C-alpha cells in the first residue's frame, strides 16, 4: 500500500513492518485482527495473557461484562463478589435485593426501615402518613399538622395569621402588616413617611427620607 509520508509504502492487513520488510502477525486462537489490521485483540469471553487469549472463568451466579479495566465479570442481582465467586446476599424479611455493589445489597420495602440489619415497620402517628423519603422518620404529618416529639400536632395559627403549608417552623405566617412575635402576630407600626416593605412584616422609608433610630428623617 502506498503512503504519502515516509518511504511511500506500508504493510498489507495482517502484516506488520519489520525493518525493511513485512512479517505476518501471529493471531492466536480466540483472537481477531483490529480494524487497522496491524494488531490483535481477544474475543469476548477471553483475556490477553502474554501472546495468547485465555478464557475468562465466570463463577456461578455471575456474568461477563465488557470492561477494559478491573474484573471482566460481575455477580447477578442478589449476589456479591467474594474472592473468585459470587455469594448470595442474605436478605431480611420485608426487604429486596439491589443492583449496587456497595452497602448491604438490599433495601427495605416501603413502610419499613433498616434497624440493626433488619427491616422494622414504620408506624406513622395519628394524623400522619408514610413518606417516600429514605431518611428521617419515614413519615410525614397531614396538612395543618406538624411533627413534635414523634407526634403530629395540629397547627393553630394565632389571630392575623394563616397556614403557611411549610413543614418547618411554626407552620403559620403572619398576614401582611403584621410580624411574628413569640406565638402571636403583632401589627407593624409605621412611623411618619414610611410604608410596608416587600416582605409585608417590616417597613422602609419613602424617598427621600432615610431610616434612622426607628424614624424616617431627611438627611
């Protein structure tokens, strides 16, 4: 084959250059020439050891994977690699096997949570329900209730307040023009030349006045 570079020639497919000539490529059993035709790779299910292709021994309950690095096989779902074999994962009651290669290899069913290697049933309190979260208590409170010491306590907004829908804090917020003080909503007192700010629970001075010591003054 002609080449526009170097000495104007290259070896045919299946041969490699050796000084000023071409020598045939010795392709071992269970191997094939690469697309370029000047190297060889092992077939799937075999790995290269020196100048030969040796069959990959896949253990029981394992399968071949196409990997350039690391192991050339993995264990089936429900099994974990143990030296040169695949050992069954011990799955507790109310759990199922996962495909992960880390952790316990299993997860608890919905409505259960892992406690000391077992799956313990989650029992939501009155006015609570099971959540889809894998962390925390595993349950949430119904609307208008919030969690307090393992129970769901009804949210009772004070006067001039409304239910905020938030699962954090008090669960209520003050109406515009009021601010939270302890467990009540106190009216925001506007000084002269001031108006409510965008939050609705504080005030700011009307231009050109500036806030100073609780009043609006001209500078």
